[in-house]
C-alpha cells in the first residue's frame, strides 16, 4: 500500500511537470512542515513588487526576497499615505496557494504561486478596467475591483494556478470618477460574503456613503444591478464576524458597525459601536474575538469586540500606537502586522488571549515609500 501511495505521488508530480503547471506543495505555506510568511506590496509606480518576509515563531520577520509583479503601482489623486485608498489590495488565496496583486498603474493583475516564503510569477493579465485596487477570492472565483472612471468589477475563474476571465461577468458601478480616481471618490473594497452568494463593495462619502451588493451565480455571473444601501459617512473597508455579520469601518464617524446582508442584497443595521476618538478609521481586521480599526490620521489601532448577536463594543481606542499613517493589516497565527504608510515599514504585534496588542518589532519595506497591500500565509 505504501508503495502504491508513493508511486501515485510520483506519477502526479511527473504529470504536473509535463503539463508545465506551477508546482505548489500542499500545506507548504500553512506552517505544517513549512513556513508562514508575510507579503507586502510596494505599489511602486516605477515597478510594483512583492517584498516577502519569513515569519519566525516569536512573530518577528526576516526579509527573504523581492519579486517584481511585471506591472506598475499607482496612486489615487489626493492620497497621502494610502495610495490605493483600498483594503484587500493584496490577497492570499489559501485554497489555491496563490497571491493576487493588482498593478494599479498598468491596469493588470499578477498571479503568484506560493511555496513557503517563495513566490513564482504564473501570470499577468488585464484587470478589465482602469486602476485595479482591490481583489476578492472565494472557492474558484475571483473578482477585481477597478476603481477608476465609472468603477468596474470583473470576474475570473481560478484554475491551474491562473485566473481565467469569465465572459459577461463585468459590471459597472456607474460612478463619476477620474483616472486615477480621487481617493474619497473611489470605492474602498470588494469582498465575498462568507457563503460566496453575494459580492460587497463599499462606496465612500463622496459617493453618498453607500454599499453595493451583487448576487453571484455559481458560474460567476453577477446580478444585472447591485442593491444599494445608504449607510452614511465614509464606509471604507469591511470584514465579517463568525456569525456572518458585515463589519464596516466608517472613516467619518470613526467606529465599527455591523449589518445583516439580506437575501435580496439589502443591508440591515445591527449595531453601531462608539466612536474611537481617533482620526480617519479606514481599515479593519478581526482575529481571536477582537476587531481592530487602523486610524490613518492618528497612527493608531483601536480594538473592538462583537458578540454573537452582532453588538459592537469599543474596548480600547488606543490598542496600539506609533504607526505613522496606519493602513492595511494582516494576521498570521497570534500576530498582527500593520503597514505604516508614513514610515514605509511594517509594525508587528503579538495578540494576547484577551485581545491586547504588544509591539514586537518594525521592519522597513525595500522601496516601500508607496506601499499598500499586505497578506499573510
């Protein structure tokens, strides 16, 4: 039996090699006999790239290499430390061991296979519109949000370590943006609901402070038009809690709010948390029962909790400080990593069982003065 298993593995490996597909070892990037890694997108307008860091057991990082994406980064008009003005601008697709990176200055997307702390560039393809800034992946589907001009979402099927455009899957958001877009006029994020049946897009304050929700069919087609819900302020980024509530961070009110995504795509408010008293709460991430908002103007992180009913409670408005231009975040194990757009670095924190954050280090990103986008395996 062992002989047959080994023989099957050899045959499978030979088949992959003959077909020319990228070789990715299962679980090699899951910390099971391999390495956890943190990936940072430089978003350099002269040439975008991914800086890769190996994660040590204590959460500290060791820089390993930089991989060019083959495209160029971009900068939204009026942006300071948040050049893409979006969340999920770099996405690790754990199911397929792929890293998806938008090249906002080239209107393309780069697809890397991931093996531990090593990357292999599989593909560069058109994003479907101007200024790609956010990506969503669920099962075998991916959607790219192009933030320029009218704003577009384009669907792709994930297969063989590559993205394959889905005919007829592109939808316009009907915005009146420029290209590059103004950072307050551009949509903030695209993402799937946990069940994959809806695609959510946040529209910031100058677009009326609303959220668009499309239904998604099994073959990757979107509903003819999104269901729009006005939420007010500047809904920037979002996440989901364990019960499936949509968790939105609002830069105008400086707080988190939870919503139910209804079957028809409309949103129903569940709870609005107290304002954190900081400046420009724009990014949000959840881990170990807590949710953290990154306050770009204050250079800080605020901590919230959300109970099973979706009720939001502000626990610590200054859970972490000393992060100039705090923008996107990623979590790996018991550690949280926050991009500091003001210092071109990544700040690392350990997350205790009660959600408290303790700083453990800071690492400068090579050519990272325009960085935006961070992901972890």
